[in-house]
């Protein structure tokens, strides 16, 4: 079970966006990559190729390594390691600090 899920809040631990918090948009588990909102922004200068197409500067998030992010607990609002516990016969991610479900 992965320690980070889609739509969970994470904080970036290293890189140019260190310290930023954002919501997970997409996960690639086989490549260990994560796309976080407003983190690792790439800028593309797009030229119009056909008539009617618009040119401009396009900003988009790119994937970063999953080891560079840590999930944020909803109750204590601090970055924490996730712990897998069985709650009501289902696996659930819990905070190691306060034992609440993330």
C-alpha cells in the first residue's frame, strides 16, 4: 500500500519547491512519481501552427519523485510518516504522531 493517495495534502521535502504544500493530482506507482498542484511548474512557449490556433505561454505541473514529498496529517497539520493499520477490516493510513486516519 502506498503512503500517499490522490487528493491528499503533501509537503515537498527537497528541490526548488522545498517547503511548499499542495494537493496530489496524479500518481504513477510503477515509476514512483507524483504530480502536485502548483509544484514543479514547467513553462512551454507554444507557437501557433495552424490558422485559428493561439500561441502563448503554457504553465503545467510536472511529475516529481515520491521520495521528495511527505503526507500532511489532517488533524495535527504536520508532515508525518504514514502507518498502515486495519480499521473495520480495511487497511487505512494513520498518522504516526497522533494516530488519526489521514
